[in-house]
C-alpha cells in the first residue's frame, strides 16, 4: 500500500492518494481498510494484481478515479461515468437538495433537466419524487447513451431527448408544462483554464465545461428565456452557477421577469446556485 500511495503522490497529496487507493480497493477488489491493514492486499491473485497495476498506471497519468472505475457516487446512487460526461460533483447534490426542500410532499410534478450529462440530476429527482414525470435534454449522443444506461440500471423512468439548450424555439406542446426546470450548464470561462487541474482539462469533456469569456451567461440567458415559456405559473427555474457570476446571474433573471430570485452558497461558501420563480 505504501508503494502504491507513493506512486500516486506525483499527482495527488498523500491524503488524496490514500483515499483514492482505498476507494479502488473497496470498489474493485472488495477490500476494506481493515483488510488492507491486516495485509490482505498481498493475497490478490495474479490476475487481480495485474488489474490493480493497470489502474494505478492510469491514475498516475492523472485520469480521474471515477473514469478509471467507470462509476461515481451521487445522491445515494452509483452512476456509470465515461469521459463523454462530466463527473458529478457534491455541489450538484446540494442543488438537488434545494429542489427537494422546496417541493417536499409535492405530487405529480413535471420536471425538466437541461444538459443532463450522466443523468445525475434527473435521476436523483426521479428517485426523490417517484410519481414525477421527468424529462432530460442533452445535445451529446454520448451523454444520452450514458444517462439512459444509468436510468436502466437504477430502474428509474426518465425520458431523455436530444435537444440544444441554446435553441430558444419552443414547441407549442412544451408551453406552460413544467413545475421545475433545472440546469447545470457549461459555465467556466476560457480564461479560467490556467487555474484548473490538469486531470479535469485532459479528461473531462470541454463542451460541457467552457463558455466564451465574452459570454459567461450564454447558457443561462438562453435557458432562462425558454423556461419562461415552458414553466407553469409559479414554476421554478434552478441553476448551478459559476461562483464568479452569482450576482450577474441573479440580476439577469430578475431583469427577464423572474420573481423571488435567490442566490445560495455551497458547502464551501461559494455562490453556487440560483433560483427564480415564474410569476
């Protein structure tokens, strides 16, 4: 274990390296921390030893452990993830929690997730609101494949559609349809690349991350526009946001006519979520 941890310290801190190795050993080999401490790592078969070596080599190259394992935990679920979708983050769980708080006890909701990626938000909300009708959009066929597979493995009924979030034309059938629209769209400006971890830049899909420096609210504006048409009166629009543009997003939504626009911080005390209500 010590040698494996030392190898990963070229990429991670000692604490991060230990946490990642324990996660790998538990998920892939069924070894608990206690098992490792009592030396059961030495009893791996030659086949498992080869697999572990392959995993460590990939981790040494900075590949995120979630992609190496092919799965990520989110809101009590285990989701399949591949480089075609973003790895779900804890901050996004807080967005789901906010919606769950606001609609506690609500029945027969109609929910739309715009830019679903792995399906994490849509599936978490369907799990929390079993009788809700949940739909999810993405422009990526790869993302839709992964999200649909996650829905199937979890036994959750979510309808996935290939739609462009930047297209502001709304079919008449979608007018005044939804109680909740939620989105975690691309929001990182190109100028922020220099401050990002290499494992994110090299492995996660750039189309799901970045927007032009000149248009930091590109997706928020388009989604806010179509949501005014698609939400029922009193329906709510929720966004995960770039912490640098919380007030700007809030002001934009207020200027478009949303009421009760609220900005909320995440567990790291960063501006991270915005909600607005259709009058």
